């Protein structure tokens, strides 16, 4: 083992070796990304894994986050987000909740990679940068998650030191972001399909009780199906109760009254 005497400095790792290590980290993260199977993980868990892999893939990163954004006429709405570290979650709250500006929003809205090596004095995000700089985080790299016809979100990578993310880091980040966009989008679509399926199953399960309630209301008022349904919906809205719950209550009340009459007979 090489020993160093006082006043001597440990030699820096050659650039070639650093580049090789960076490439190895990227390939390892891409392999981990490819191993994610949509359906076995929920969307939140999937995003958290992608954030962790991104932090490993991009040299100099101290933490990373993944955000899904819906873009409408230049406005953004956060659909989901995940972070590899708590400090990233704190930064995301500043960006999306408190100030509404920052590298992820810029990357997603403009579909381009953005970076800063001195967030505290960053003029691009004058409200976001100083707040994050006071947290001791000075470098940011944001990579849009791009598909051929849309931007689904962005990966945000942060470091505490200044000027951490150079062209090489940005290049590796973009290489990671390309397959990450596909993985995230597939997980998002699967989650939406599962949610729709659950909603349809609920609708099918509640339809009979709604039909029964409509029949009971028509029997009382002599109105049409549409009028009875409108009455149900009006009760639901005024009481802030789901339509199926209102219908179930009407049916249950009718059953109780029928049993009471039977007992008295």
C-alpha cells in the first residue's frame, strides 16, 4: 500500500479511470432500470427506484428526484414525484409548492436539459435558487423525460458543491433519461389502466343498488327514471356523499320499513 508523508497529496484519479468508472455506474444503473417490471411495483415505488438509479448513474450526484408533470398551455401540474433522499424532497417542495419555478419545471416545459453550478446566485430561478442555496445545495442538473410526442416529466439531480455537473455528467444523464422515460411512462399508463379497471368494477358493483333506489323513488313520486336519478344526484351533491352510498341508504331504509310493516302485520 502506498503511504504519503506530510505535505504530500494523494494523486488524483486519472480522467480515463474516472470516465471508465462513470460508464460502469451508468451501465449498472441502466441494467437496474431494465430489471424493473411494471406491475410488480406501484407507480410511487417505481419512481423512487428510478430516482435512486439516477443518483448512482450521474457522476457527482448527492441525490435525485423524479417528477411526472402534466403540461397544459404552458402551465404545469405535478402528478407524482419521488426522491432518493430527504433533502431532495425538501427541494421539490420549494420548487413545486412554494415558488412554482425551478430546473425541473424549466426542463419539462422547454423539453431540454438545464443545469446550474451556483443555485444561490442563479438568475434563471431567482426565487428558487437562493432558497436552495441556503440549504447548502449549489448544483442542479435536470433532464426531461422525453417520448417522441410528449414530455412526461423530468429527473432532477442535485449536489451540495458548486459546479459539479459538467458536459460529461449531462451526457450520461441524458443517456439514462431516455430509457427511464419509457419505463416511467409504461408504469404511469399501467397505473391509469388499473385505476380505470377498479372504477369500472365499482360502477358495475354499485349499479344494481342505484337502479333499485331509482325504482323506489319513482314509486314514491311517480316521476321518470331521469327525474329519479337527478334526485339521487342532488342528494349526493348536497350531502357530499357518493351516489352509491345515497342509493344504498334509500334501499336500506325501504327494507327496514318493509320489515317493520311485516312485523306489525
